[in-house]
């Protein structure tokens, strides 16, 4: 009986496949904002950064910052924070605006 249990557990172990490696490459996202602007964001993991492109402005690279939930990238008076498909974008000299992720 014990031999049967060992055989069964070995047979089950042989059937399992390894889990795929998590995708750690850069992830691109596009956002439309309430002020009419559009953001293209590339989130990278090594280092934790967001590269934000907005038409008419210089592209900025913002490092990850501590966030209670969701994400937050900030430096030089610019900040992108959000959770899920919603984000808030702040840039020096411009009013804060709410943005929503879109499919492209």
C-alpha cells in the first residue's frame, strides 16, 4: 500500500510542468487625460522607473517611489500615480489631471 502511494506521488510530480518565468521586461501603456493630453508611458523593472512622453514636452524618466497601493513615480516636480487603469499626472507648470489607460 505504501509503495502504491509513493508511486502515485512520483507519477503526479512527473506530470507537472514548470511555471513560466514572469515577464520582467518593459511594459508600455498609453493614457488619455481629462485635459486633452495623451501620455505614453514605459514602465521598467530594472531599475524601477517610468519614462513618460507627452506631446509638446520633454520626455521624463521618473524613479519609483513608495506608495500605499498602486504605483507612484516622481522626481523634479513631476509625478505619475495610479492604480489599475486610472492615473493622476502632475507636471511642473501644468495643472494636475486625471488620466485613463487606453488600448493602442
